[in-house]
């Protein structure tokens, strides 16, 4: 069996044994992996391997890289691993050589990460808060750094990186919301403050931060957070109405001290 980790530096294991891959083979592996088993023309692969995006070198060079990748994957197998998985295929596509990497998606950490986040969000929306937290925590433990880091910012990885970062963002916000609903207001304040700094245009984060401060008895800080959120809303061209209503409730002590955070949209 093969296991692949892409939520950070690439890690590939075959039968539990680590596969040693140099920088070029890492890009080759990730490029094929992102295509999810689809055939990739040799010219496209050559472009991915080039820093400039322009194909370089002869086709024999690419064939050599593919051959080395096959050998590294095969060499990592133990004596009892008789199934050659994954399969690095060579085929013909429109009269040109093409390659595909077949990997069980369930053995990739990014796939399990997205599935756990989706399950955690479902639990949160159903009111099963502790179950939601457990699933979201399990998902976030998989995150080891910049996803697809070894792709070096190449075009083939950008859409995948953007999607994964969006999923992580949703997971972090949902985890904080579950914590507030469970009464763990103080425990999520610091993470919400960090999120507000990272994503100043995210009003849901701003609201959660304000509510966590208020429910922790830090009313003055909640009021200051309201002012900061209004400034950010103006800077990013966002609506002020809900934030202004929240500010009035903070100043007048009208926010509920428990339950679902006020002003957050129900699922």
C-alpha cells in the first residue's frame, strides 16, 4: 500500500517504507498526482519540470525521470509487497507519449483532511458540538505546512492549494464556533485573534472574536474589537450594518451569554 502526504513537504511511503525523491521527482510525482489518474502529455510534464514553464530538454530526459520515479517506488517495496502500487502508466494520447499515476485517493492525507472537515461541519450544523470538534481537530492535525509545498508554486498546484487552504480556513472557523457554543470562550480567543489578523475581511471571524471576548467578560476588549472590525469593513468595502448592531449589543449588554453565536447565519 502507498500513503501520500501533501499537506506540507511531500512524503511518500510504500508498504510503510519511505520513498526517497529528489526535487525533480517530487515535482513529477505531484504533477501526476494532481491529475488524479488522468493521462498527462509528455510536453506538459516537461513544462512542469521547468521553473519557467517552458519545456526544456529532450524527451529522453523526461523518460529518464519517469524511469527513476518508477524505480524509486519499486525499490521502496518490502519483500512481501507483491502488488506494484501505485502504478505509473505510460500510454499514447493523440499520437504523443503520456503518463498517469494511479493512487488510491483514500490513502492521500489531503483527501482524508477534506472528508473529515466536511463531516465536522455536518456535525456542527446538526448541533453535535463535541463530535464536530473531534473531527475538526483530527483534520487539522494532518496539516503540516504549506500544501503541495514541493510543487514550488507551479501552475498545476495552484488551484489545489487554494482549495485546501479554503477548507482549512472553514475548519478553523467552525472549530472556534463549536468551542464558543460549548462555553469554551476563553480557549478560542487567541486563535480567533490570529485569524482576524490573517483574514481581516472575514466578518464571521470578527463576529466570533467579539462574541468570545464578550462571553469571557472582557467587555472593553469586545468593544475595541467592534471598532477594529468596522474599520476593516470600511477598508475592504464590506457592509457595516451587522457589525454596528453587534457593537450596540456589546455596549448595552444585550448579547446572550450562551448558545449559538448571535448574528452568525444558521446552516
